[in-house]
C-alpha cells in the first residue's frame, strides 16, 4: 500500500473534484441542466485551477477565529456606547445607505453562489462558489449585527429589508443582483466575481470601510478588516473564473467580453451612490471619489486589462465616458438625494463652508462652476426657512434605474442631461446613457420586466398616489428618518448626548 | 456582593429592527433572531430567471409544500453563521487531535487486513455519498432564498457534508500513507462493485429531483436515517468487536455531527407535517416512495457489508424516528 506521497495540489484534488464521478444511471444533464444555455463551452473542467486550497476543516477554524474576535468588538462597542465616538451624527447616514442598499445584496449574492455552486459541472468551481456563498451569508449577518447597535439610537435602519424591496433608489442595487441571479451560472459569476469583486470591490467596500476608520466607527471598521481576507479570496476567484472561461474555448471570448462590458457598466452605475457618500456624507473625508477612481480603476484596472489582452479581451469603450463623468457624478447624485430628501431613508444637508472649499479643491475644473452655486442657493433658502424639496418624481433609466441626472460630458455639455430611448413592441423605453440603452437592446425581453419604482407609484402599486401613501408603503414616516439633518430627531439626540446646544 | 460599574446610560429609542419587533415585540432580540427572521426578499423582483421563467427569483412555490409562515421552520440549534462556524471549529479541533493521535501512534498498522479491506470497500466510498448530500442540501439552500431560516440551515448542512466527504477522504489518506491509493480503490468499488451500484444510482437520482422539499426528505430523512443506522450503529459495532476500534476515532466527527443535524431535520419535518393535512399527506407520500427506492438501493450494500438482517434493522430505526416526529405508520 506504500505508494508515492501526494503533493498539496493532488491532495486537494482528492478532497474536492475526485469526489465527483461519471454518471451511469441518470443523464448527467438532468443533474446539471444549466451549463450550456448561455453558449459557454467548457471542454475540460479538469483544467480548473483551484484559486485557493481551502478545506472545510480549515475554513471552520479560520472563520471561527475571525468571528470570535469580531463579536468581542461588537460587544465592547455596544457596552461602551461606541456610537458616541463617531465624528458626527451626519456620518451615521452613510451606514444607513449601507445597511438598506448594500447588505441585502450580500444575501442575494449568497443565494446566487449557492445556485451556481450547486450547478457547475466541475467540483473545483462548485466548492469555491459554495464557500463564497457561505461567506456572503457571513457578511450579511455580521453587517446586520454591527448595525444593530446603531439601530437602537438612530432612525433609518429599522426597516432595511422592507425598504430594499420597495424604495425607489434601492431598486438600483436590487435590480443589479436580480439581473445577475436571473442569468445563467457563468454570467452570474462573471458579473459578481469578476466585474464586481475583482474590478470594483476597491471602489465600494474599501470606501465604506475607510470612511468608518476615518470617522471613529469601530464596529464597522472591525467588520471591514475581518471581511478583508474573505474579499481577497473572492477577488482571486474572480480572476480565475475569467481566465478559465477564456482558455476553455475561443467561442467564449466574445460572450465574456459582452458580459464584462455589461457588468462593469452596471457596477459602475451603482458606484454613483458611493461617490456621493465619499464626497458629501463623511464628516472626515479620506479621499475624493475622483481620486479613488483614478487610483483603483484607471491605474489598477488599466494594468488588469493589459494582462487580459492576450486572450483577446479589450478594455470597454465606455471607460472614456466614466473618466469624463468622474468630475460630476458625486455632485449630481447628492443633489438628487438632497432635493428628494423627503423620500430618502437618510438625512441630507448642504455642506458646510469648509466642506465646500474641500470640494472646490478636489474638483477644480467643475465644482465652483457648476455645483457650488446651486448648493449655496439651497443654503440660502434653508436660512430663510424655505428648505428646497422638489415636488416631482424623477424619471428613471430602464436599465440601471437611476434617475436621469447624468449629463453629456462626452460632448463637453455638462449641463445637458443625456436622454436615450429605444422602442420595443411599440413601447418606448428611456435610458441615461448609450451603455444602458445597449444593454437593454441586447435583451429587451428581460429588461421590459423591470419593476421601476416611479412607474409603480404612478400605477398605484405603492400604497396609492399621494406622497403620504407612498411613504407609508415604504414605512418611512415623515420627519424621522427622512428630511434634512438639521432639525431631525437624530440631530436633537446627538446634541443632547454631546451636551451641545 | 455584586460590583456595579457605572457606564453612561443612554436610553435606546428602539430595541430591535421593525420586522423583528413585529414578530417578537420591541424588546432586545437575540443575534439569531436579527440574523434570521423576515430579512429575505419576497416581492417586487425585476426579472424572471432565464433558467426558470415560471417562478420568481425568490419563490416559495418551488415546492408543493405550503406554509403559512415559513419561518416557523426555524433551527432549534439557533445557528447563524457565527455560532455555526464556532461550533464546527470546536468539533474540527477534536477531529484534528484524533487524526494526529492516529497517525502519530501509527494505529493504522494495527488494523487487520480484514478491517482494512472492509474499510476501503465499504467506508471510503461514502465520500461520494457525502458529496451528493452536499449538492442536495445546496439545492435546498438555493431554493429557500425566500426564508433565511431555511436557506442558512440547509447551507450549513451542505457545508457539513462537504466536510464529511473530506474527512472520509482523509481516513483513506491516513491508511495509505498519504498516497491516495485507498481512495482510488474505493472509487473503483463505487463505480463497479455490485454492492454499491444501487446506492450510486440512488444518489444520481436524488440529484435530478426538482422540488427542494422532496430532495430534503429523500436525503436528510430517509436516506440518511438508513445509512446512519447502518454505519454509525451497526458498522460501528462490527468494528468494535473485530479489532477496528482505532478506526472509530476517525469517524467521531461524522457521528457526533449527526446528533445536532438530526434534531434540526426532525424539527423541520415535524412542523411541516403538523401545518396541514395536505402537507402531511405529501410528506408521507414522498417518504413512502423514497423508502421503496432506498430499500432496493441499499439491500445489496447492507447484505454484503453486515449481513441479511442489517437493512431490516435500519428500517426499524427509521420507523422509530418517523414515529417520534408524528409520521409513524
């Protein structure tokens, strides 16, 4: 029985993919039915390189150690009223955006990976996907637990799952994950593991966690550090899956290119909310959106796409548009939320004089010219007791579901809003950009089904036609979690705790 | 005498999230409650799944079972991610100790040829059965995305079963000096030995079942009950009296894990059947059908491994278990 000892790679193979076998009694396609409908060709699952060789025993051990430390900090945070140590109560609004918009997406992602991790024909890829599925459950639950303490002292956290399924701006994130979950297993993993995790994590996860670090939020920053090694694994999987698909068959290349283009754009559109969070919602700022984009996408992403060139993959054409938009989107997004502040589950405000100067410095080419005057005018109205709220509802893009606020920066017209449209089955659909129109045009039968919140309100499906009824449908109330930060119950409590008038 | 450390006392404006308060009242909630209840998406999905256009993305109609409140099917262990991994980490630490004790003392060398060959032929192929259980539970987890209580517990079961498959593989590696030769032999038995073909066919069949609740019953109740009795009671006893006791410490993880897993499965099935006559009939008809399949599948294996009475004994253990959860014949 004494044969040659196995190396680590072969041993891991025995502990994962060798568990699989060739079927004799059932058609294997009945057990793994979704491998072919997307047109992806897998010629040999054995070519899958395990991106990390983690077995369950090691998984339990490492993860349990991390959980133990994390929950010890949560307990200490609660015991010591850690919420009193944040830079300013305005900061907490960034957390409200996170819990209501991002955390439920972690659960959707956990589900997507469970489905994919059940359906890949190759056991190596299945195990990697399953581990990510349970990791994403971890992120969902540890975020709920981290926010649990804030929920006891601030408004805007308490209805997060209810709101995620209903409130107008949450549909931007929800539709993203509904979109990838309703796709096949390969599009799903390209969307989430590659486009989102590998290319964009540094622009979503990192900004929120760095924001927490800069603003004295020990619970969130500890979560961030604790999740870091999970995220590193997820990013490694993203790169492995893309290389695997491209190496399997040349016919996969154009399909994967389409997916990369689609999902980078979809992901980028979601980041508008991160941009606004970084530039407007953090009392202590660590970096501007523009700087983050340049560092994490233009530099790091450029190198990545250089590396993928040998497979015939190109950097998407629209990166020029994104480059042009980086001076604008945070300001445009904040204005949308500021002016619709009665329908947002967090508080909005006009920046302080110091913050306006910071924005001028970070956006020398655009801020003073296009955005400062509007914010100053809003502040003047506030001072007169006439805080501005718009009465209308925004028109939403059929694809990304963001209000149509993006402007024609590509043609040097930053004050002109971009409108694009397509006709399908005699109905007209509207888009915020060429890219969102292109995504729709490729799969119109899918995107016509989008549950567009504003359309739903007008159709009477959100409690009724009046603002009060919609607010009730959202469980938002009036004057607690929404409206301006000034005069809010959050502000009053904060001042009382801090002993300021 | 108690010490009272003064902390700044700030009165909370609420004790828990709105959906938790509506279910349990506005009082401090447990971490299991906040991690589990009413936080899965149920409405306003944007697109139909391309792979299942007749259902919504999260849809309770992927099974014929009806529940007024799916969260009634909670986990009596109250496992959420944090408590789950910490519990299993303790168990794996013990298992790790067992494996290193076994290898350090070279206990494999003390096993007789008879015990060794029995182990390779009958024990090690279970790694493929465990991988089937992994996939079946992952199917349940993916399909119960509308109820976190079920989605998480089935996911934990799936990961447990992958762990089991890996522990069985390590048993082989502990016996063949890390060469993998026993695992290759065992796989040959799995693929060609007539004693195993019924079980393999049954595993392949369970992987084609669409209704997740049927998968859950076939795998976690019927099939597992029978295998558990055959292996962790009868085979265990055989090893004990045939000089194979040392091998048992390598199976300790799998057999102790069963206790808590069965408690959860029993609780889920019991509550489902108690919900309505419709559910009860459905559950019973699925159990009956899978009992017949399991009987045919396991007969050759049980006879070759333990003798002719073995399967009948296992069926009476299943009968007892069904009786306890109100489904006795």
